[in-house]
């Protein structure tokens, strides 16, 4: 079982310049818990709903914080040709909910979530 067959291809991404309030509402709208942060077509980070909620709560009023201010830079990724069990191991050990999936050239091609992995297990 390879990651490419179980991942969500072409995930919704967020720009580092995006306002944290707008980014939070985007995640709510799509019912996502995280989104890759992309700049000039390259993956530069990941932002979670928790990162955004925390920033919104701490500012308590309108702020000029952007996704780039609260994202986690240099996220752990997995290759699309990796085994799903390797993705599951990373997710479990690091306590992530998802991993950005990259091609052999390092381009973001998808995201694999705990839900994607569970769906794969159910198909077995």
C-alpha cells in the first residue's frame, strides 16, 4: 500500500500572507484540521486549526497576524511512493493528524490524514 493511492491529492493550500482569521474560516468551511502553507508553489509550512485558534484567542481582538506568523515551518513530509505504514508510523510517533505528501522533485502533491489511513485499512 503506497501513500499515493490513499492520500488526498491537490490539497487546499494557504498562503503565508493570509490573515489568520480568514485562514481559520477556510479550515472551518472545508472541515479541515490543517492545511499546507505554500509560497511560489513550494511547501514552506503547515498550519493547524489549533495554531490559528491559539493566535486568535491570544490577540483577542483584530490583529494583523498572518499565517506566516503562526505556521510551523519546514513540516515533516512523506514521499508519494512511501508505504502507508511509514506514514502511519510518523503520524503516531509525532502525534500529527496529517502529513504533506511530496513528489520525487519535492513538489506538494497531496496530504495524507489519519482518516485517509483508516479508510485504507477499512478497504482491506
